[in-house]
C-alpha cells in the first residue's frame, strides 16, 4: 500500500469514468461522470507533484466549465414538460454510478493523505504556484502575450458564429 | 522587460499591432474600405520587415526558412484579401468587418508557426490559425452548409490538437525539454517512447494537413465555405504546417528505416494516390481542388523525405508554385461564379471570357506540371531531390499520381473549350482587385516557369543546426519539471 497504489487507483477511476462518459446516451448522465473523471485527474496531478495544476483542474474544469455545461443542457429545449422529463433523468440508478466512483476517489485521497504527503516520492519534486508563475512570466512571457491573440481569435470566431440569425444587417 | 520583446520575429510584431489597430478601427466605425485598407497595409508592412533580425531566443527561430515561408504566407493572405474584397458571399454575412480581422489573425498564427522553435510557440500559432479559420469557415452563419463545415472542422481540429499535445507530452516526458524537434534529435534514453511521441505529433500534423488517411474532412469543409476561405484553408494553413513540419524533422535522420520514416513514406504514397483518386470523381471544382491539394501534400512529402541539398530548396519551391496556382484557380472560380462551383459553370469559358479561361488553363497546367508553367519545374525539382535520396517507391508514386492528375486538370480545360450554354451569364465583370490578382498570378506562374532560378536561393538554407541552442537554460528547465 503505497503512493503507487493510490496513483494506480486514480488512473483506473479516471479511465472508468471516461469510458462511461462516452457511452452514455443522455448528456446529463455523461456530464456527471465527466465531473468524476476530472476530479480523478486532479488527484493524479496532485500525487505527481503538481498541486497547482490539480487546483486549476478542480476550479476551472470540474467547477466552472462543467457547471456551464450542465446549465446549457438544462436550458436547451425549454418549453416541453420539463419537470417530468428532468425527474426521469435523475433516477437513483443514474446517480448511483458516479457517486460510487466519487466515494472511491475520496476514500483513496483520504487514505493517501493519511499516509504522508504524496509528493515525496523518489523522482517527484513539487511544483507550486510560484514555480509556475516564475516560468510563465520568465522564459515563457512572450508565449503568454501571444496566447492573448489565441483567445482573441477564439472570442471573435465564437461571437460571430453565435450571433443570432435575426440580427442580419 | 522591454528587451524581451525584441526576441519576437518582426513580422509577428507587425501583424499583432495591425490586429489591434484594426479592432480599434472597427469599434470606432464599421467600414469595409477602412478594414480592407488596414489589413492590406499591415500585411505589406509585415512583408517589408521580414528581412529584419531579432534577438536570439529559445522560443523563436528567425532564420531564412522562417522568412521564406512567412513571405509565402503573407503574399497568399494578400491574395485572399484581394479575392474577398467585394465578394458577395462574404458580404452576405451579418457584417464583413470581422472577416478581415480573422484573416489577419490567421496570417499571424501561420507566421508564428513557421518561427516556432518551442512546442508552446508552435502550438499557440497553430491554435490561433485554427480558431480564426473556424470563424471564417462558419462566417456565413445563416447558411446550413457553412455550419456543417464549421462543425466538421472544429471537431477534427480538436481531435488532432489533442493527439498533437499528447505527443508533445510524451516527448517532454522522454527528453525533459519542449524544443520543437523530433525527440530523436535530443538523444533520448528510451527510443520507443521517443518514437511514439514523434508518431503522435506527426499524426496530429497529418490531420491538419489532411494527408490520407486523415483527409476526409477537407473536401466537405471546402465545399461548405466561401471561395476565399477555401483558398486560405488550402494554402496558408498548409504552408504554415508544412514549414513547421520541416523544422520539426530538421535534426532527425529520415533516411534510416524505422517506424517514423515508414509512417511518413506510407502517408506520402497514400496521399499521392488517394488525393488524385478523390479528385477524379468530383464534379464540383472545390472538391476537385481539395483532392488536388491532398495529392500535392503527398508530393511535398517526397521533398521532406529527401534530406540533403535538394530537400529544403525543392520543398520551398514547390510550396511557392502550389500556392500561386491554387490561389489563382480559386480566384478565377470567384470571378466566374462565386456561388456556383460546379464544373459546368466553366463551360464555354474560352468563348465567353477568354482571358479568364486562359488564366485557368495556366493554373491547371501548373498544378498538373505541364512545361511552360512553374509547376513543371517544381515537380522536377522534387523528383531530383527524390532521385538523389534513392526514394524509388516514392518516385513511382509521384509519377503515377501525376498521370492521374493530368486527367482531371485537363478535364477542366476541356469543359472550358466546349460550346457555351445559354444560361451562362456574360455580364458579370471581375472585381478590380481580383482581376489584378489573377493576372499577377498568371504572370508569376509563367515567368517563374521560364526562369525558375529567380526563386532558387543562392545559398542553401540551413535549418535546425542549433537544436541544442534552442534548449532553455538549465535552471528554468528544472523549475518547470
């Protein structure tokens, strides 16, 4: 029972959850599994010595983006008898799987944290927020600047395509 | 921090500044003339500053290869700009202003890719290009086929980017550095992992280059977009990617047999044959040019697989010939009928509009590799490179592919020679920008075909001799690990 064991378990949970994501027919069910997959990925990052990447993964992906997805799925196709339909989506058999995986993940995490810091393995040095910031705004500063053009291109494209059709001229 | 900025390639600085100025101009007043003039000015200045140098850096390689391929990219963008000016299919969208903005940004992304010496620089350039292209492909949002094309492009572009990044991750795990080069060049400890990384990176690039068997998206996407965007997609993005691919393999010996050179050889052969087979069956001009573009990527890979004195020079020459002829063909389609690109739309063109028909014949001759046009010499140059590297199988593919290509390129000429149908309108006059573009490209294609030495660099271009110098200082490397 070592760090390797918990790392392997995180990986297995991530693979199992991702397999469920791509085989679910309803987007909502897929999203529930995807949250678990992202959390497992965050645990994996942390045990590999990248707590900052793990936190970003939880906050940005599992948090903000997934909530946005769930929101969009719920907002789409308004006007039908929503309540009954949504109730049929969230039956116990549907939330059981993700909950089991999440519980397993939590147990492993608590176990790993209880058995010493995961980031003290032989070949692992911890990369904290300071180190990430130092390299982003040190040697990679110009790429950070250029990434703003990447975001701008994405923004302009998304805005133009997403613009309502009725607005023509 | 100011000295850091001097490491940026000068054309990247100009293109970024131009993008910002254009955005400012759009917020003040939406006017298509101002947009087009600002875009043209930015591209011209970017072209003018190309010879300037930059401070040495681990992120950017401002060398001759970057200058040459960037010049091609910027000139092609100017061509696309001339084509889209007064293009009815661009103007039917909500507003034409963002079109110019996205055009500038795609040029910025492509130029950045050619200078990428670090995985991150390359990837940012690639994604800037891909995201701008996404906006341009779906620009006519009210058209169902534009939405379909944009959807296909964004899904496949996302998948290929994921494969590419996975390859970079494996390469970093193996070598501990993000230098944009095949990990074999950095003396890996574990050759299998390095080979896996290279194969993944290449697969991602092949997807974006639409080489067979990763080509299925190209014909559908070209069919769904407007003609200028189709030209941009099949010229600018391919030049950028191919230039980067050559840089990636600069320190790698492709002559030794192994998984990597086998994959490139197989993809090159499949692209030469598959692309031509795809084009033969098409009756839509855009789909036909998509097949032709796939086949030309295959011919270019012969140059990639023939390192040495001829490899880089022939690749550069071929890219220039391909860009001129392809943009010319799209520009003539634009001048004939912007909305209707079936082969029939060209019927009787030699009688109704002989100048355009002559231009189209020159472009088709260049793409097919028939002597007075530059395409002939480009193909000879690539074949010489292949012969000098003893690539017999690839040369056979090149010959078979070229013969197949003759069929559909000459079919276009045959259709233009047929008697005109009644429904063909003769009234439409080509927009002035487009007319200048077509005549300039036809002239370039013919003059370079007669005097090819104008485009051959006097000194051989050297690439990637300083892979080690591109590694970041050791202290920062350990900080990142």
